[in-house]
C-alpha cells in the first residue's frame, strides 16, 4: 500500500466500491487509472481497467467518512478509513457527457493526503496549461476558466433557460470553483448592449444560456466590442477583423440549438457545462454580411435566401403559435414553391483541402493550417459567376446539424477553415425539392441531384434580378418594371421579385449582399464532435 514520490508515477492499492484496486497516476501521461487487484501487489491492468484523463477531472475532494455507511466484511479491516472523491467527466451515448464521482478509500491518512495533494497540483497546472500544436505551429490557449459572465434568456425556447442553468450548470460551476456574474436579460439585444458597455477584461469567458438567438447576441456584442477597442471599422467589407481573447460557452435552452449541436454533437446542457469547466477551446469561422458598405449582421451557421428566408420571414408573423410556427411556415413555404432569379458570384476557397461532397469532415489540421496563406492567395484567384432561378441559396459555416437533421445541411463543413459551403438549389419540381429536403434527415448524399450545386467559397455576392432590373431602369431613364404576380398561380414554381435572408434565425431584407468569411474569429468552450465516442464505465 505504499506509494512513490509525486515526480514519478504514483501507485497505491486502494478500495473502490468495496473492491481492492490498484490505482495509478501517471504525470507524464496525465492519466488516472485503476483496476481490480484481488491478489497481493498491484498486478497488471486488465481489460476491465478504468481510466480518466486529468484534463477531464472536475475537482477532487476529501470525503467525509463519518457520514458514510461503513458496512461489514472488507471494511471491518479498516479501523479508521480515509477517502477522497474524484469528480470527473463520464462519456455517455450520442456525444453526451455526464458528471461522475469515484470514491477511493485509503487505509492511512498520510496516503490519502498524498493523493489529494498530487491530484490538486495537477489540476492547478491545467489552469495555466498551453497546448502546442506541432503540426500547425499554432499556439492555442486551453486554460480552465475562473470567472465567467453569464447571460440567461428566460424567454427563449420553452422558457426553461433559468431553470436549466440553476439545476444543471450552477452546481458544476460551484464544484469547479468557477465564480460567475449572472445577467437575466429582459429585452432583445440586452446582452449585446451590455458587452459594449461593461469592463470585460476581468472575465475568462462569456456564457450564453438560451437558443441560437441568444448566442448571436453575445457573438455580435463580443465581436463589436473587440473591433471598437482595436479601432477596426466593421462597416468596411474588406476590414481585417481582430479575434477576441474571450471564449463563448453555450448552454442550450432554445428550440433548435444548431450552433451547440454542430460544435459538441448534442444539445445537452450538462455536456456543454462540462466542456466549459474543463476549459475546452474550439476556433470557429464567422461571416460578415454587408450591403452598400454597411454591416448588416454576422453569421456563424446558416445564411439562407429563398426557401429558408421565406420560412423565417413568415414565422415572424406567427409568434403566437410558439415553436409550431416553424412547422406551419415551413409547410406553407414548401407548398408555395417560389423561386427567385438572380446572380451569385463567388471566390472559391482554394487555400483549403477537402470538398463539401466528402462523406465527413477531414481531420482538424485542415482548419488549423487554413490560417496560413489565406490572404496571400486572394489576389490571384478568380471569381466565378452563376446566374439563374433558385429555390434556395444557402451558405453554411458549419454542418448546421440539429436534432431533426443530425447530419445537417452540409455534413462535411469545417468549423475553422476560413470557408463557407455555398449551396445553390435551382428551379425544380416540388417532388424533387421534397426529395432533396428528405435527404437532410437520412444518410444519403443531399447534393447528389442535377439541380443542386455546392461550392466551397471564402467570399460571395448575390444580387436579385429585381435589383438588377431596377439598376438598369435607372440607367435607361427610370422605366418601371413589375415582377410576376404569383397570387393567381399558387401551385406553380413562379418567379417572385425578392425573398429575404435568414441570417442565423434573423430576417435580412436586403436583396443584394456581400459576404466574407473571417477565419477563426471567435473561440468556443467546445472541442468539436468526437468520432465514435465510447461510453465510459467508471464502475
């Protein structure tokens, strides 16, 4: 039952759930392991060995053995038992993380304190830990947060934001010794306005409790505040934006939670809270949307014209329906089957590898390496132009996955490669468009249609035919033209003058926009979707 020094691997024979176990802590690998050892000595770890990376340990506490039921049998051999409890991350199904506790019983007080001290020292080092990514030579801060600013939207989704935070998130923050300043928002854009006004230097991150709309408020406030401090004019379409040093945490409490689902793999509040606690860091692209040298909005997920733009515009008029308004407006828009004529010009993203047609995203080195040579290649690349009639024009910076569409609108989209996947759905029959939509809910390739085109771009512009005609009329002396009236032909795929843009769930009415992708402009408390995560068994 002895132990070696703290500099060397620490190994002892302890008790876990009334089973004699060999317990090992390897500082070089930052790994805590334990396995059953019924015979004398520690023995070698078998197939049933359990392990927890130190980076996924939340906290270590000394256990109050006086409040524990000692039981009989093996415990009678310990006259004065001592114990410590390790609070850690346990992986569950479907990318969920759970808060788990493992209690280790020691026969000696000195041994118990040695384990407590060693584990706590390693956790303290994690708060100053810097990960060096050798392949990309990129230095990424991965420290654990100590003080957070939390915005809670009490109205979003089903109105459960405050309850979710108090029940599932606050206890974990307290356990991890994270202090918080909490603001429960009372009106739209309060989070954005607050971030412009207060001193944010004292915080290690900003947490958004709500849906995608709440996250968008925090995003706009943080980016805007950072550009103002750096003296950058956001209204200039070619301005080089400055990344913020603060990370954003997302506690999902909305109706779709697309950003959370696409960056973590699930929309579970406990999982997101644990990613914040362990200090995960994930870089994410942001697109700026301009019209006539004026910034309209920033986008991180979906920028959609036509089908998705009509849905969000119509749903705004039916807020009294609650979440059902999206289904109603979606059905109405599908039956209307309007298409829109215009011109899309784009700059292909030749600085990155991979294709939107990949079955899944390539390894993250694609995103890290995309930071280099991004601007240098811009001047030598040529713009491409596509004209026609479109049912939908979608630009996605991420997969846009959610519970209803687990693979999303663009399954192979990268989060931080400095590009956006531009998806053009040309005029087609209602039946074919339905086939396209259904493929968002299964494993089939949604781009495998003759009327669907997809490009990986870093910039694009769109001008509706209606706007082009107006410009032409002005040049010709002010002649007036009228768009095709569709009210008498509701079932046809008729061309309507203008649609609206769905920008991360907000409506933009400008028919002519200029979009540019800013590589890794913000960082989240996340680590991306882990491939084939296996549920842990700490028992």
